[in-house]
C-alpha cells in the first residue's frame, strides 16, 4: 500500500502547502486526529491548534479554524486563519489575543463560540515565542 498521500493547505490568498506526505495531524473539532494513507473518508471542522505535517521534515502551522476533507487519499485543508509556525511573532500573538479577548467580552456570544475562543486563548498563552 502506498504510504504517502497528497495534501493541500489552502487559504483564500494562496496555496500554503502542496505535496505528498506520510502523516498529518490536525486539530479537529472532536479532537486531535492523525491522518495516514488509506484513512476513511471524512469531512470535519478545525478548532484552534496546530497542524503537523510529517514527511522527511516536520512542518507546523497554527490554525484558528477551517475545514478538513480526506477522500481517495487526498487531504484538503481550507482555512482563512492559518499561519506557518515559523512566521508567528509576538506581535501576531498579541493581535490575535486582543481580537479574541474583545470577542469574548461581547454579549452576543454563544457557548460553542466561547468554548472555541477560550481554547484559542489557552493555545496563544502557551506559545513560547
């Protein structure tokens, strides 16, 4: 069985990643998932966290939200809020933290969104940049 599969990470502005990989770990809304060649088809939402692409070298991305689809050994990740980990700066963390904190203070926030925003704040507060 082929051990690699095609993976694409796409934002509205660009194709962030495209290549054959051995393994991808994604922060699914239900929990962290590892995708390997031959995985069952799936469509799920992303929660804030890290996407890890394991091939010859590990690549890491911070994602705030998005959608994951795996079908016929092709993984597609769509997100408008994704950043290469090596490009994350203290200024970026401060900006995202401020936006998240402001949204948490709003009155028209439901429990699901509050949970996701609290989760995002935990991740941002634990980044050692």
